[in-house]
C-alpha cells in the first residue's frame, strides 16, 4: 500500500520559519489569533488538517478578533489597489453597471452604519447582483445574527485563501516576504 505524498505547499507550510508563515497567514486573514492557532497546528499531514485547524480557530474568535479580521477586508466593489486576492474574489463586481456599483456603495454605507464594520461575504463565484441581494437581506439582521454569518463567511474566505497558499507552495509568498 502506497501513501499519498504530502503536497509541496503543505510541506513548505510545515517547515518554513514561523515569521514567514505568520506573515502569509496574516495576508490571508488579518486576525493574529487565527494565524497563531494555525501556526500551533503545524505540522499538518494533509490539507484537510489545515482547513480543520482554520475552522476551529474561526469558531473560537472573540468579537474583537472578528473585528480585527474584518478590518483586513475592503468593502464589496472597492478592493484596495494592489490587493489581487480581493480583486480576484470580487470579480463578480468587476463588470457591474454604474447603477449597481452606486447601489452597492449606498448599501455598504448603510450596513456599516448599522453594524460598525464592513459587509463581509465570500464573494468568490458570486455575481454583483447576488452580492447586492445578500447585502440587502443581511442588513435586516440583528448584530448577533450578523456576527455569526460573518464568522461563517470569513471561514469560507480563509479556506479559499489557504488553498491558494498551498497551491502557490508558499514560494511566491516566502520570496516576497523575505525580499
């Protein structure tokens, strides 16, 4: 019986210096608590071990930790210049009409005024209209409901970003961080 070799990205995740991995993790999610919990989970035998550690860390984040993580995400429809991850994830807004973009701006501002934080959704694969509809619907939530939805959405985003880090085998990340 042969065992499946460890994916190269996961192998590098397991052995790169803490500072390099921490910096890469903080680019994926701005919560230092989350990043430290993933560092403590090393070594991971398979990618699912890393994803499970991420899910467990997300479940334990406090409200303050969640706010810190959300602070690393730009509003939907307005990715930060040079933030290729957000631009890629928000691709559904790239071709949105001027009217939809203006509506999203208004809805985002109303959401932020009500909840005190950015509207967070796993935008990967969603159209601008789907994100707008979700934003409209979620604005009616209580703050408690919204924090749990944000926790779930952030967990989805983190899994996507972790998978990308493993695919990139941390080579680009570690080279850029150590340059």
